[in-house]
C-alpha cells in the first residue's frame, strides 16, 4: 500500500468493499438465486401448465427487470472504466521500455491462448458432434433456414487491409465510446496515456487526477450494480427456463456439455501455466482465484469484477502494481479465450445442424475471426453472441441461426466469463515470470 502512487490508494481502498462482498458470500447468494431461478422457471414453464402463457410473459418480464438493470448499468459504465483504467495503468509505468515489454509479452500470450482456445472448440465440436442431436426444424421457424449456397466471404483482400488497419484508429473517440467499440477505445486510451507521460508532470497531473476520480466513481457504480447480482441472476434464469421449458433445454444439453467441457479444458491449461509461472503452490493459487471466478460467473462481466481481479493479482498473488494495473484492464477487454472457444463450438454446431460442410479454409477463418473479434468485444454480458453473428456470416451460415442457441447462452456466458477472468490473472503471472527470467539472465 505504501509503495503505490497516491492516485492508486483510493482504488486499493475501494477493493476493501469487494472483500466485504466475499465475506458476505455474495457468490453463494448468486448460486442460490441460480438454483431458485431454475425451480421458479419450471413452475412457470410450459411443462407443468400451472400458469397461462400470457401471465408467464408478464411475470417473467418483471422478474427479469433487476437483471436488465444490472446489464444496463454494467454496459453504461464499462467504457469510462476501461478508459480511465488503461490510462492510469500506463501512468504506473515510469519506464517506457518496461511498458513496451509488458504489452508485447501480454499480447503474444493472449493471441496464442485465444487461437488455441478456438481450435479446442472446433476439435471438440467435430469429435462430439452436438449438432447431430438437434432437429433444427422443431426449434426454429422455417424462415430461418440455412443458406447453404451462400459463398464464403473469406479473408479480406490485400487491397482492403490498409482500410482495415486505418479503421482501428478512432477518427472520433467520442463516437467510438458511444458505440462501444472497445478496441478503438483502448487504442485511444493508450495514445492518451503515452502522450501524458511524455509531458511534464505538472501539466499532466490535473488530467490524471480527473481520470482517477472517474475511475473511482466508475468502480463505485459497479459496486452498486453488484448488489443487484442475486436478483439479476434469479430473474434472468427464471425467464430463460419459463420461456423455453425443460424439453428444449434437454435437447440442447449435448451442446451445453460440449461448451462446458471446452471451458474445463482451457481452465486446466491455465492452471498448468500458473503452476509454471507463479512462485507458490498451485492449491494456494486456486484458493486465491476461486471466489474471483465464482463472482465472474455470477456477473457475466470481466469489467464488473475488475477491482477484485486487481486485488487478487496484487495483494494475494504478489503481482507488481505496474504489471497488474496495466494488464488487468487490458485483459478484461481483449483476453477472451472462453469466448473464442465458444465461437468455434457454436459455429461447428450450427454447421452440423444445418448440414453446412466446412473446409479447412473455413476452420482457419473461424480461428482467425474468433481471435480478431474477441479482441474488440466489450467486457460485458452477451458480447459473445454479437461476435458469433460475424463469424457465422463469414462461413455461409445465416446469423439468424443464433436463435437456436440464444436460449442457453446466458448460462454459457457465465461460464465463459469465469475462464476469461482466470486468463487475465494467468496473463499477469506469465508476464511477471518472463520479466524476472530476463532480469536474471542479464
């Protein structure tokens, strides 16, 4: 605490509030709410016919209101939170060379792990073949039929690449913030932070103080949103089960099991990397990140648990502040291994459902798009569905096929977020390990 710059002390003090959430077993309340939501959904659902469909729509709409408020608050605050966190994370790095090394190591690790995750998803879906257990006609309207004759769009041509690259630089940062283009927001924050470091401290201090206040206010709002987490999960799960019914959920069970198996494999790989890069017992590491992953599971948002991720990495795992403060906000936005794995499984699953043959080029396209799209996705609930629509259109599957998996996506989104946050922590341990090895060599 004493070694941290003054502008970080309010942030560290604010993490004490999240410690109180854990002490109060918020995650346990969320899991109980999840279980009660399933039971309530069964009671209201079409299987028992105890409540008319019109009344079910009214009841579930009101029950889901806390969940909709929760999602709206998170989406409202994620852009200012990421902007302030990235700029102030850069401010913690007084050494530009160290900042460059941290960023390069982290980006290489994130890109490789995301590509591996997407490949795991594709291989699992090809092995288990969950799409063969689904009758698409019974779940989707006829107008959502597959466009098997659609030409694969493939990769952008060489003539298009300059435009793609230049589009990454936000011509209007405020417009990028308003539309939620997180990659452009991060690039703007990085440029702003680098520029602030290059001018005298007396001139940059007022803006740093302003961003510090913005960060603290954003985290305060997130902490308020966390109070809604149990009610949010209860209402959203109740609406999910009540509208779909047990039969539809059972029919999708193989697909759900496939995705959860992929998430389990990625988590095992992350724990293996943590065992190699963190100086301590792996059982201790699991103990430290267990409740963080449970809260990430309950909120479905990497941004919502960002203060707790910072607390775990710095105070419990011993990650240096200049590494954690820069990589955790960055990882919450671009480190989406669980999401990339989900893209691979979901795309192959829908291709099997609609009898669309995928070639090796298609699979390479899926991996590439999963990595690229995950980098620019917001750290908020439901982002995976938006990315999936882009991937589907690229391999000749209509984006309307998302309707088939939309019902169970809420549960899977919670699982994906847990492994995404685990990836943020392991990225920090990996970067610190590699830097320590480089120092020892020199």
